[in-house]
């Protein structure tokens, strides 16, 4: 008589050939927690990157705008206040106008008929004018603007900017420039 073959596990294999339901559920739960942690870290890094980009953009724009404004102000031989948010400088005989547009939330420079937006996303803006002794000059009426045009010797800009991003909170930046002196403008006290 021939021996009857029996099912046995191959040599080197443990006694069972699969995972139990409990082991599968524990593995799936651990994998879910790990995946959730990796995903939340990825989202956090993405939002942080978007905020850093917004701050970087605002800082670069404000730095460039202030560099242009400082250079033009220092070289200006005269200025005229059109409004409390618009000043026209005379630089080397040519007019250069700086304007804040509250509707468009932009600060722009107009020279030789070409307007260039220096900074966008501005939510608050103020020009500050000072006379030769450093006293602040009001810019709140037409007569005050005319008087300020004759006696302004220093200019300063205050602005607040904001950037909105769909995945991150709103990034804000506040800038207060130095007082720029109109070196070529004659003003007596």
C-alpha cells in the first residue's frame, strides 16, 4: 500500500501562512496615523512656504519703492502737494509724481509720462511732511497742502500691506520709512 500524502508546511516556514484579521486592522490603523502625520506636515510646510513667499514679496516691493522714493526725494529741488496721497517732485527739471490709489491699493511712480506700480496690496498709507525744523506739517486741506508745498523739507512714508493666500492666513507688513531730506530744495525757517 502506498502512503497517503499529508499537507505539511514547507521547511523554514512558520506554522501558518497568512495574517489574522486583528493583525491587518492594527497595521491599517498604524498606517493611517502615519499617513495623517505625513500629510499634515506636508500641508503645514506648504502653508508656511506660501506665507514666507508673501512676506518676501511685500518686503522686496517695499524696499524697491522706498529706494526710488528716497533717491528722487533727495534730488528734488521742489515739490507740490496735489493731495494728501499725491506728491509731485521736481528732479533735474522733470516732474516725478508719487501717488497712492486707495481703490487699487497701489503706490505708483509717474515719470516721463510712464506710470509704474511700485507696490500693490496696500491697505493703509500716509505721507508725512516736515519743515526744516522737523515739525510735522498738516496735509488735510487745500490751503494746508499749498503751505506744505512751500515749507516741506523732509518726507516720510507710512504704509501697511497685506497679501491673501487661499491656503494660508493673510500676511501683513508695516513699513515706516526714514525721513528723506530734500537736499536741493531751499527752505528757510
